[in-house]
C-alpha cells in the first residue's frame, strides 16, 4: 500500500491535523543542537495548498538555528479531558520563514503527503493517534527495573515511545534494552530486544520521546510484528475516514471491559495555581538538565540559571505564597523534590543576608546541579534511588560528586567558584565526618554551612530508606545534637520557618488535616487550607480558614507526613 502517494489519505490527513489544532494544544519547535525549544502558535492552515503557518518568538533573533537546511521539526501536545494527551511529532518538514517584527517570525511549513504515515526503506511507520493506543513495558535492568511507556509509532525497524519524564532517568542513548513488551488493548502483543537510538524531551511537556531500534528479531516475532503494523495501518485509515476500508474496528484495539482508563495527570497539572506551575517547571527542567548530562550533549547552562532565577523571583514576589507552593513538588521524584525545595529555601534565606545575597543565584544553581550526581550513578548495581539501599549501594552513592564532575568535564562545562563550592562541600561536616574529602569547620564557608543545614532538615523531614519522616521539631533537635552542623545557621533557620513551616501538613484535634498557608507572629498557623476530615476517609475538603476561624478545627497537634494520608 503506497500511503505516500495516496491523494485521498493526504487530504484527509491535512483535515485531521486541522482538527487536532482545534482546541487546547501546545506546539514546540525543537532543535537537535539547542537545549531551549521555542513555543509556537498556529497562524493558519490551508488544506488546499497544504501550508501550515506558525508564529513564533525567537529570543535570539536567529530562527535559522531551528531550521537547518530549510527543515523544521516541531512537537504537538493536545490535552484530552479524560485520556492521556495526544503527542505528535513532525520531523524535518520543509519550511521558509519571514521576520514579522524584531524577534517575531512566521514560519510556513509544507505538509507532505506522508504527513501521518511514512513509507521508509524498512517498511511503513504507523503513528498511533485518534485514540489508538498500545502499552509498553521496558525491562531496563533484568529483574530489577521495569519502566512503563506508551507507543507513539511502530515500524518493522523499531518504534517511538512516550516515556514519562520522571521515569526516563535510567535511560541513555545507545543503551541496550533486554526486553521490550508491547501490548495492544485486546491483550495481544510481542516481545523483542532493542537499542535506544535517540531520545529527547517532548516539547515543553513532561515526556521523553524515545526512539527504539529492534534487534535480533527471530522469524516468528518478525511475522507477528508485520501483522501488528498492517492491522494498525488499516485501523488508522478507518479512523481517518478513508473509503473502501473495512467498517469494523480492528480486534487489536478492542479494549477489555476490565481495562482501566489511564488517569490524565496533565489535567491535574492544569488546575495548579500560577506560582505552582512555575515551581513545577523548575522541577521539569531538572530532568532536562540530567538528560543532557547523561547523553553528553552540550551543557544547558541557560536552563540551569533560568531555574535559579525563577526561584529567586518567586521568593521575592510573594514569600508566603512561594513557601506554600513548594508543597506541590511533593509528587516529584525524590531527588528532584529534594533539590528544588533545598534550592528554594536557600534562596529565601540568602535574600535576607546582605553578606551572601549577592551569591544567591550561583548558590541556588549549585544546589540544583549538585542533585544530578546521584541519578548519574543509576545502573544495574543501583537500579533506583527510591529503594531501601544496601550498604554497598550507599557507599556507591558517596561517589556522586566525582561522577558529576566527570560528566561536566565530558560536556566541557566548568562551574564558577560559588557553584563549585556548593557542589564540592555541601556534604562535608564541621567535625570532619562528611564527604568526599572530610573537610572540617575551618575549610567550610558560611554559605556552605547554611546550605548544609537546609539540606539535612529537608532530608530528615521526608521518609527515606525505610526511615519515617521526622517532625520539624524532632529534625531540629537531631541537627542541634549533631556536631557536624552549624548551630547558628540552625537557629536562623528555626526563627525563619518555625515549628509549623508554611507548606507543611498539620493535624488538629478535631480530626482535620490542613496545609499551612501563613504563620502569625507567634509562629502558629494564621491561615490554613483544610483538605481532609479523618472521620470521613473518602471525603475531600478545600476550605481556607484564617485567624479565629481556625479554632473550629480544634487544638493544633502536630506536623504530619502527607504520604501517610495519600496527600
């Protein structure tokens, strides 16, 4: 079947793309050589001429950087109300551009006949869209780590997967995957070995586009794969409304009545308050930086400092709202949550210290970058950072500073003195019990001592390695009794955040749980968001109370761990 030369399909594909552009969607222009993508908007789509016109603002003014040889690549992410988002990639589309004003451009893209289905030397490559789906399970490390994903397209040579950003941490380009299990809605599927041939962030969303090449296919698996490709090809034609196609849906895409529909986490993110979106974007950028480091691509310095600037700006604009917003990173990967919170609190404290405020930007960037060392060590010996670590794995993690420096050297990027100071010394202790070199009090700057206190308190107040989370008071007592930390820095921290820090979850004697939004002069919550009445396990509340109204909740009892209440 020559899809490439079928006018009916070409016209229908253009109309389908037009429908996709209707409603809420994001378009992101990406480059293989630049870290920062560009956001674009559809100016027009002409089905007759097959011209898609995009309008885009390019901060550098050099749009040619994103259009090598007159070709442009862009991603489209369309939100669906109840299902996972539609992710579609347009690669190497012929295009021309015109400068409209200053750094504002219009790009005219020529949509080819092979817009949706491409005929390649290795066979047809079928995209999964218009409700088509197939689940994928990657056994990354045999017997110790499996990652779930969704199928974006399928061909005889391989496939493209949509992997959630937080799950993509163990993956690198050229990595061998010992087992890939692709399963269609009716339960049929196949297994194959593969190799990651390319991967990159998908647009500005929270997905990684991962290209897989199938390897060592035996004859039986190859025949099954041909069957799945053919069925998927015909099913897409049916959904496109092609004539002379069978009327019934392919059995592959008949969903079992017991199948559960995936939860669209994107809709939940869309309901976040504006400042929370900004904090979550810093968290997303942590994954992007790690991806560039692991795959030895040019270091995305602009993304690192963009995150630092964002946290500083938020802390200065509305401090209480900022601290409350940090609770929204609680559902991030542990290393990301930890790095963003510590960086944010360090910035908040440094802004009040005239002698150190000038180093705040570099120090925050240092915290964000320091966090990359541990995920760089993920391997078969250390398949995850979120497990109860054995002694040998804990010893391995102590080499994370060295691993980070080695990777920075490979990508040719050297941090400045303040940033280096944070990376090298934040795990050192005043009494010489820290690592990597066992420095003592005299060798550790006030900036490092401040950052160390923030870091250890955040560690202690979150569960880790089977150890439950401590309350702020218990964490303060632990740090005070440890000779490795500066008590003056600890006292400053306690005075600033108190026993019931903004953003913490507190329990009242009336059985209510509430997020602390603001503190009064005496350090007790003066504004809270009530989210749960423990007398009604399945109920959810969302009520903001202030001052005397808080007394309705009963006596303030303690700070509690949100994970204990699925919050």
